[in-house]
C-alpha cells in the first residue's frame, strides 16, 4: 500500500488518541513506516473477536456459578488462554488440566497444584479457591 493511501478510518485507536504503525511504500517504491488511525474492516473484525471472547468469559462464569466447571476454566478464559497454553504454563498434560475443570476434582487439589494455576493467572491461591461469581 502506498504511504498516501494508508487508512485513516475512525476506530478504537482514534477513541484513545492512538495510532498504529504500519508498513507502506513511499513515492520511490521503498518500504517505509506510516501512522494509521485505523481501518474499518480491521476494527470490525477486532470488535467481533473481543465480543466473542467476552461471551466465552461470561459463559465460563455462568458454568462456574452452576457448578458445572471449576474456577480454573473461568480464569483460563479471562486470561485469553486455551487448554494447550494453560497446560504449558502449569507444566501438566492437557488431559490432567481438563480433569481439573471438574468441580469435584478441583475441590481435592492440593495447594502446590493450585499455586501453579494461581501463578499462571497472576492471582493468589485463596482467590482461586474462593472465586465468587456474584
């Protein structure tokens, strides 16, 4: 894209008085950088993906409240992790982490294991154990 044609649409960046650094070509065809306030298709795509993430967080919170899953599932979604990422952070197999999603199994976890999850989520063990969905 040519430097003069870098999108300057209204978007999330404009609301926060920010600009994004993008690559463009100058008048000689050489790559250079330019500042953009946003691009409408990108803004829409990002907004849709954030909405989807927020839905997943709300669903996980409701499932914790209903006793269907443990707080680990909620904090995983809240921290925008998936099962593979979380299992890597805590140093456990995916199947083992998934097993800890079960409230009955979660209730039996010792503090050493809970500490691994708490560190991955940047919270305390007590916050993880006493998570309230109110």
